[in-house]
C-alpha cells in the first residue's frame, strides 16, 4: 500500500489537473477528509476506485456530502467502498446521470435508502451493483420492493448483503434473467418468506440468502428449473427453513459445487439422491433436526473437500467402505450425533485431513489407529468418543503440527509425554476427564489454552511451565501437591486459572500479578495464610472461589474494589471479624457465599446496593452459594467452566442471585433486603440474627429457596407472595427460632389480634384469667371439707386412715436409720448423680449434633467432613436446642461454651 496523501491525509487536489487520465485507483490508501470535487475535471476518466479498508479505527474515512460532480465523468467502473455517503441523499439521481456505468460498487457507504423515484432509468448498461452494508449498522432502511433498481434487467451481479431492507422480495426478481449472482445474506431487516418465483433465472450461479431469518418450507422455494441449470452455489444457512430435503435435489441441482443448509429446522432423512451431486465440493447440513443413517451414496462424492453433518440426530454406522470414496476430503465434522465409526484396524484412509471433528461419536473402545496416517491435521476433536485405551506414543509426533487437540471426556490412560514441549504449533490442548497420570512436563512455547482437569496427575507443578502465553489453565480435580510455585507468576496473560480440588498447600505466591485475570478458582485445597493481598491488583476479577481451604484473618476492606466481580465464594475457611461494608460496592455481584467461617457482627445495612441482585443482572445470596445466566464472564468463558454448587439440596451450575452464611452474625436482617428483586436463593441459617423477619421478603418473586433456621428471630412471620410456596418446599426454613409465630407455623401470635375486635377479646381474656384462681381455690376447699367430714362422721374410715399413716411413718423411719448407719449422704449423691446425668446428656447431644452436621454436609453434596471450627460451632447450636441461658438474646456466651468444651474434653 502506497501513501500519496497530503500532510493532512487528504486526496491530492492536483489530480484534477490530469485531464487525459483514464484510469485512477487510490484504493486502500489512508486518505481522510472530503473527496475533492476537482476530480470532475477528469473528462476522460473511465475507471475510478477510491475504496478504503472497512475497519481502520485510527483513520477518519473519506466522506462526501455531494457527489454531483460524478455526472461529468464518462465512467464505466466506480468503486466508492467505505466512503461515507450518509449525507449524500441524492446519490441515486447522480449515478443515474452516468449512463456509461457498467460496474457500480457502493458497499459500506452508510446509504440511508434506495427508494428514490427515478422516472427514467439511464443505467441500461449496468451489469454489477453492490449496495451492501456493514453487519449490524443501518444501511438501506426501506421496503425491499420500493428500491429503484428492480427494473435493471441487464444486471448480472446484485449484492444487497447486511442491509435493513424489509418486507417481501418482489416478483420482479424473476424477470432479471441475466442475473448470475444474487446476494441477500445477513439481512437485518425482516424479510418475508422466500416465495419469489426464480424458475426462469437460468443464468443464476450463486444464490446467497444466508442469515436472513427467512421462514417457510425448503420445498416451496422456487429455484431455477432449466434444462441447462447453471446454479453452482446455494447458501441458505442460518435461517428458519423447515421441511424435508427433497429427493429431486440431485437431479435438478446437479451442477452444485457448494450446498449450505446449516442452522435451519430441516427434518427427515438425508436423501440418497444427494450422491448425484458429482461436482460438490462443500456439503454443510449441520445444526438441523435430520435423523436416520448417513446414506452410503455420500461416499460417491469423490470431489468433496468439506463435509459437515454436525449437530443433528443422525445415527447408524459410517464404515471405511463409505469413507474410501471421499478421496478429496480435507475437512470432516460429524460431531454431536449418534454415529458409530466402524473401520478395520489396518484401514488406511485415501484422504489427508486438516480439520477433523468427531465429538460425541463412537470411535472406541480402541484408540483409532487410522489417525496415525493423518499427520497433516491442524485441528482434531475426538472428545466424548467412548475411547477406553492407552494414549499411543505416536500421538505426540503425528500431531506435532496441530493447532488444537481435544481428546477430553474419554477413558484414555497414559502419561503426558516429554515430547509435548516440541509441539511448537500447538495453541489449545484439552485432555480433561480422562485417566492421565504422572507429573506435568514442560509445555509448548506458544500454548494458550490447556485443560487437563479431572485426571490423576500427581507431583508438584513444574518450576518452568515453558510458556508465558497461557490465557487459560485448568488443573482442577487431580492429585497435584506441594506449594504453588512462583513459576506461575510468569503467566502474565492468564485470564482463567483453575487449580481446584488438588493438594496444594502453603500460601498463595505473592508475586502473582496477571492484571487481566477474570476467573480464579482455588477451592478444595490446603492453602493457608491471610486473604492474599496480591489479589488487590486483580481488578478485572469476575469469579473468585477460595472455598474449602484454611485461609484466615479478616476480609480486607479493599475487596470492594473488585468492581467486575460477579461470584465471590469464601466459605469453609477460617475467616473472622466482620463483613466489610465495602462489599456493597460490588454492583455486579450475583453470587455471595461466606458460609462456615467465624465471621461475626451484623449484616451490612446496604446489601440492597448490590444492584445485580436488585434486578439489573440477578443474584444468589449465601452467607451460608450459582452465577448470572446472562453473566458476561460466563458467556465469554462458558466452554471452559464446570462450576457446580449445591442449591435446594441438589448440585447445579452457578446460576444467578444467591446468598449463603453459617457464621456468628448478629443483629437484624436488613429491612430493605426486599429490594433485591432478582434474588433466587437466600440461606442465613445458623447465625445469631435477631429481630423480625422483614415484610419486604414477600416482594422477592423470583426467590426459589429460603432458609432462616436456627437464629433468634422473633415476631410474626410475613405471609403472602413467594414465602408460602417456599414453606411447602422447605418446611424447616423457620426451625430453631422459638420466638417466631403465625402462619405457617402452628403457633398463634396472641399479640397480633385483629384491631377491630381487640377490646372485646382482651376483656374476655382478662375475665378468664381472673376466674381461674377463684375456681381453683373454691374446688380445693370443697374437696378438703368433703374428706374431713367423711372421716369425722364415719369411725371405720377414720381407723383405716390413721393405721395407714402409722405404717408409712414407721417404714420411712427404718430406711432413714439404715442410711445413717451406712454413712451415706443421700442429698450429695443425688446432686452428684444429677450432674453426671446432665453431663452425659450434653455429651450425647453434642455427638448427635456432630453426626447431624456431617449428615447435612453429605445431603448438600459435600464429600468431606466439615472443618473443626464447624464442629465446635455445633456445640453452641446443641446448647441452644437445650434451652441454655442466652438463647433468646442477640449474642451467645462464647467463653462459657469454651469452658464447657474443656470440661467435656475431646
């Protein structure tokens, strides 16, 4: 590309002095500013090309508000591609005054419309017209049938891609019999179903309607029906065409070279007549609803280079007899079907693949040996292919030139070869969910993505990773041990780091500073120390998961600086102190889990400031833990993540809007918590919260789970809204709060009587209370006098009564004398016995609480016993259940509990 621009970057005006100039091409030069009208002096100019690059954000493109100067030129070819003509409203009238034009290219010019009224068309020689726009940018916003060019019967090439034209494609298209190329692809307008009659377009070679949201049956499209059919390319991908593939596709369209029907709603079987398309190079019918086997006739397409059947419901077998006919094949994608590939172990394919995708097909149980001959492969995907075999040694040398390898979700065993570092072209490696063992060797120098999670790797991490280009690193669910080495600090480009479920110990490296990291997952390890201060620089964090470690100390105030944070999981650690109020600055936070720590103090008052939970994005609130389904972090990295959580007793992926907490939090539940309108799950159980349940909870219409059990909450339970439904799903949600009353509990709140009947009910209640002791006393006196009178007047009864009294007296006297002779202090023994019994009862209750705690963790999907501090916390709960002093207060006597634990012993 040359640079002939003036110092200001403008088109040189002296060009207008070259009056004999016939050919002028300034394409792709970094010009800016106005197109000089002096070019109108070039009276002999036949060819003018001022087109520019589409995307040059550092350059202000050429523009023109008036192109009337073009009418003075005898142009045959005009290309103003990417020149801004949005203000040139009379552009159509101007070009209509240049009757010599044969080629008019105005793509990406931001033309507002093409419905100008032209009483007389002068462009009778025009054979090529391009008015395409930039995808998702407004260009030509008017009804498609009102465009001025439909009567140009001389047109051979018509490009209208990425426009905002809408309504029905006119029948006038059927009369443009000279058309060779018709392109309506990527239409952002709402084109109606394709019912235009094109049966007479016998010269049509390319028909592109892809990604235009067209509806209707594929059979109803009236394609050219000529004895000498010239149609070579049919692009119907990414629409809503339905129906079955017609059987006549092989006979009527025998000249096809490209057939693209991907991303529609086609059903039925693939017709065997497709084998009659002898000239076919590309066949793409992926992402439909096709069923049945792959017809054997596909093997007759000996010129086929690209075959894509992925994302259907195809079944049956593909044998080497079928594949033997595809001798020109370079790309094959039959993934996401129920196809079994059945070939002889000694079979050698006639083709040399570059791109091979067999995900979710059955290729096993042995590792397919025929792949050894495909040493030119650049991308290979045999994930979920039912392979139960050892990884062959030739794997690392055969695919040494590959860019991307995916053998995940199989049962492949073996080790990572030391030859891995020699695969210098490799950028992405996915081997997760297999049975790979051994240590991690040095990695290829240009590797950017690696996932070897869910294997049996062991040993420490390498002291030198061998690459500094890693963007995604997942080693989760292995047996890697030792400290996290400082070599990880050299991975400055990391975007995702997942080391969860290993045996890492010690503190997190203080030199770790990848400023662009978005996801950091370290749960289920043995990491310790304070909350890593190095995270302070990771301001782009979207997910931070430190659960099930031994981190301790206070949560830092600067945690509120993670303005991009959407998921924060810190449960099952040893954090103490209060929850920083700065946590309410996390506007995007949609999942919070601080459960099973030693946090104390009150809940932050302004939790409702977490706007993602208030309806802007959605949230889970767990200060006992999922992430937003519309999360930008998850949507960007969804192919890399497998983050699960227990909610409602079931394991599920991170979803939006949850809060959990089992700690020592006190105080009241914030009144404005109902402002978190998108809250879906909240668990504040097993804290020391007091006060009433806020009425605003009834406004949480999306709430699907609530647990407030084992706190000190009092007052009337709010009724209505979602709370009544939640109680039916979880009838234990209010347990352990003896001060709660009202529906749905079977405990009435006498102080909450109806106001209009209050006085009458209170008087009635007072009269009942006054009459009870009077009636009791009267009955006692009456019964006593009846017995006294009977004994007074009936001598026989009087004698029996006094004899019985004498016998009882003598027996008590004898027992007392015997006890005194034995020297046994009865009252002291009773007190001692009572103390031992109480101690045994309390120890049994503690053991029961511990068993319950372990069982509760198992019920929630946690497959490891809770840490010791959780069991210690169980004693406090057990005391509360036993009505120990202080249960009705807003705080517990921790020192008393510690003394009792020491008395009980281990």
